[in-house]
């Protein structure tokens, strides 16, 4: 309303304004505001859901939504519809399945992220088609409102997904069918768990303000979202649930119920959380983290995320499902990845061992003219260039893992502290750099026939 070049967009809303009348319209509105400034009503507005201090939008009076008109359907979807008791009784039955229960608990846990200073994380549900993954998403989304409007398709762009995360702020984001993704799922994981938009510059090169969020993201698909080649950061931020059997017996009945009855549980849960101090919530979360750390050899981030879900389960038992028994911590621990599964160095090492076993002929001159190194009983010399290339081709970086390999006893350094040595193998005359990969226990006696006493490659005794 202050720019004659932009005010013409009001024509899309039915206001009679064009390029010729734009300047007069801007002046007219400016005069009206100046004359009536003291009598114009003031309304508090917000452009996202979630916590505003101790209040929570949309469960607060006196504040209206004033965001993008394109988000109107999503805003209208969050709220109460149908009967809470009908929803509660049906969900009591659904929650007998541990996967559905954890999914619902993670949906509730989204509003706790800010209160307990937890990090954003992803819960990924995967398994064969027909097991009811999308239906389970509908149940988890029905906590907050009409589920159909709260679930995104993964063929949406990363920018669209992060824009939805900024709108939901403290409420969960649901992304369906990850196998249809048009971009990098690892990049999507980082974007959604980063908790803030990408940095951008305006036309005058000043930094634009970035929207932020603190919530849980939900993905589902027919295969794992992280693999052996994924970065440790991506693996650490994801809790994966593998589905073997159908989650429901009557898919159509479940869909009908959650579409007609939804949105009540979210408001009740928020009001219950508001009655508990942040100090107490943080203490309960910390206690759960300590218990889970004893039970599971996992990373702090994974433990922190699961503890948040279990805390939400306990709170749900206090205000939504009082008849329910608390979830067994040991059952939850089974879904965590251990430290070796998270560590990129560990995964890279396991890959190299498998690669050596699969290409054994390339280490034996009796079978191949192209020799990459030499295998002994407890270790293997691998040409450094070939090792670096094969690691890069499979998503790993030798320079990033070599130090941890050496510390873990997977790689033996030379006497001068280097990670490779110049030597010859298989009777060849040309010296090249080789890395010594240890299979089990590092040896002090070397079995490589081509070593000369002058090389002393790894500081041990040469035969």
C-alpha cells in the first residue's frame, strides 16, 4: 500500500487499481491512515504456529494469523473437528502397535523441542507398500487438525518444505513417499533439521532475515533414508522405524475416523504442557537421556531425540491416555543407531574391508596384471590413489577418516607418522604410496616380500 508499483497487485483481490491510478491510490490510503491514526483498531498478528512466550498459537485469544494467503488452507486445517472421545477411543486401539504409538508420540514431542532445548530431528517410517505408512501419518497428523492438509508430498522442493517448517514453527511437518524425491534426501534432512532457512541477500546486498523453527519432521518411504554413504550428521539426525507387517487391519475405517475427528488432542496436550514449568520438563528429559545412555551404546543426539519422544509419551499418558501403561525404554532403545553405525569412519572401514574381499584378485599377481596392493593374513597394503578414488566414488573421503582409522587401530602409520609409505609390491620395480589397512590385531612382524630393509615402512621389523 506504500508503493505505486506494488499496489496494483491488489487488483487480484478485486480492488480497482491500475498503473494510471496507482499513485493517487497510495496517496489516498496514506492520508486516510494519517487522519484516522488515533482511532484505527490495533490487532496482534503472527505469521506462524507455535510458541509465543508461554502462549501457543492458535490456542490463544487476541492474536490472528497474518501470513501468506497461499497458506490459508493449512491454517484453517489446524483446529478442532468432530469428537475428541471418538478419536481417543479409536487411537487407544491403534496405539497397541508400538510403531503407531511412537509416531503419535513424536508428533506430540514436536512442541517440546523448544521447551527442553532439544535439537530438531527426523523420524523416518519405511517398509513395503501396503503396510499403512501414509495412514499412520494421517493418525499422527490428526492430533493437530485435518490430516490431509498437513501432509506434504516429497516431490515438493526443499525450499517449499522449509517454508512449511517455518510456518508450522513448533508443530510437526509430514513429508510423504520419499522414494519420489526429485532431489537429495540427505540435503533435505540437513535443511529440515537445521532449524533455519538458507541465508539470502536482498537486492541491495543486505542480509535478509531468516525464518526459524524447532520441530520434528516426518518422512516415509519404501527404503531407508540414510545408508552407508550418508554423512554422520545425517545419520545422527534420523530415527528410522522399519515396518514388517501392516499397521492397521481396517485402513478405510482409520482414514474415515481421523478425517472426521481431529485437532482436539493437540490443544489438550499443549494446555497440559503449559501447566508444567520448563525447568521440570528439562529435568525429566535429562533423566530419560541418562537412563537411555546406560541402556544404549548410541550417540548423544540419537538418545536426546528418543528421550524427547518418550517424554511426550509420558505426558500423553497424563492428559490423553490415562489408562495406558508407560512405554518400555528397552523397546525404544532398539530403534537407535549405535556409535559404529553413526560414525562415518566406521562405515568407511567396513566398506573398504568388503571391497578388498570382493576384489581379492586385484591383490594377487597370479590372477591379475593390474595389482592394487598385497594382502597378508592380518592386513592389506592398498594403493593410496586407488583407495582414495574408490572411497570418493562411494561417498567417503580418505582424508576425513584416516586419522580416526589410525586411532582405532584400523590403519598403521609409518615410522615418520605418515598415513602411507612408498614401497613396491608383487615384484614391481616402481615405488608407489600404499596404505596399510589392519584386519584385526596390528602386527609387529611384516609379511610383505618386496620390502627392503631401507624402507622400514611402518617402524617394525622386516623379514
